[in-house]
């Protein structure tokens, strides 16, 4: 049993539940540019354990539950934890970079960390398939790419409190950490390494063109 994975899911559930029922707690620990730039760095970590609502929490934890065992089996629990927390920080750093002058920007969610684990798992096992609603098969890499494309839509729409920008930072974190620790993947799974880079490149092209 992956004790670190269980601990992460329990922590997300308990902290998110506290945030659902305690507005002051939620505001104190959410990702908020103004507060972070004034020195409240704890939000860079704590915001990753808060969620907008129960469905947001369930979706993230279900995705994590599906992909974490692949990473753990290949790389061990320590590397899994490194990818999870590294991707969480990468996600929030990218968000800080994109929104550094928007002092009112707020976001929450484990999406950055989860996307990092997702990207890592797909790099390690590119032939995986998922069962959407338990019955509709979809290649895992396609799910990962669609997940990030949905994140682009969320970043453009700006109509919720979900940290869509963090998805990309997390993907970059999981992508880079996995390749640094398992450099043979660059040769063994070169097509997947290139394919998974595409949505990340799209993000930066759109940002450069001012489309986000």
C-alpha cells in the first residue's frame, strides 16, 4: 500500500472539508497573489490542499488514485512524493509568474500536483488506457492532453476559482522531474516525450501572443 498516497488523499479531504465549512480558513490559505507577494509564502503549499467544492476534490483525488500507482511502481514512494510536491510548487510558481501583477487573483486545488503525477505516469507507461465512466476506453496520453486543453479554456474563461494555470506548471514539473530521474525515457518513449510537450508549447505560444 502506498502510505504517502493515502496520506495525501486524507490531507486533501480533511483540509478541503474544513475549507468548505470555514470561509475564513479558506481565505487564509488559498492562493492569493497579493497575500503571497506580501510574504504569506505558506499559501504556495496550502492552496494545493483546498478545493472549490466536493466535485473538484473528487475529480482530483480520483485522477491521482488512478495514476499514482504507476509512478510508485516505477520509481518508488519517495520519487512519487517528490513529483507530487514538486509539481505542486511548479504549478504555483507558474501561476505567480503569469498573474504576478494581478493582486486580486485567487485559486485553489491540487490540480498542479495531480497533473504532474498524470504526466509522469503517461511518460512511464505510454500505452495505458482509461475507462471514462468505467466503460469508454480512452488512451491515457489523450486524456492528459485534453485535460490541459481544458485548462487553457479555463484560463481564458476565468469564470471559476480553480487554478487552471497551475495545471501547466504541474505538468511541466512532473514532465521534467520524471525525465531527470529516468533519462532513458527520452530514447525509449521519444514520441510520447514530444507529444506531451505540445500542449505546454501551445500554452506559452498563446501567452506570448497575449491570448490568455
